[in-house]
C-alpha cells in the first residue's frame, strides 16, 4: 500500500502544479485584459474605435450617460426627462449617438475587439 499511496500523492502533486500553472496563466490574461488599452499606430483617434464598436444608439445608453451628453452639449431642461424623452431631445439637437457601452457586448465580441485593437 505504501507504493500506491506515494504514487497517488505524486500524481496529486503534479495535478496541483498543473492547475496552479493554468490559474497563473488565466490570471495573467485577466490582468492584461484589465489594463488600460494603449492605442497602437493602427488605431488613430476615436473614429477607429467607433468603427470597431459599431454604430451608436441612444437607446442602448444608460440614463446617466444620456444626461451627461445633454450636459456636455448644453441642452437645457433634461434633468427630469425619462430615457425616451432624453433620446428624442438628443436626436432633435443633432447629437451623434456614442457607440454602445462595453457592458452590452458579449465576451466573445469583446475578445474580437481586443484582438483587432492589438493586432
């Protein structure tokens, strides 16, 4: 029984080390993904990023984002408006909708965007 126990112990130790390596690799990838993206030479200005994120829509934005847009564009009387009215007001004033928020993208879509940004 001693040899079997030692073999099992060695096997478990090897599995634990393998798992630890895999977890470190995952942790490194998450850190890279969480780090602020520094645009490379291929990414010139906000226009390229907007193209990657797709067309914007006021309806996909949060109310706080819509109110921020109103404030930035000096639109008055927006504070008590609800989302549909904020969207109409922004459209009426000719404001261009920002790209969709990153939270609205799937993980797969975000990975594709990051690959395009870093290539």
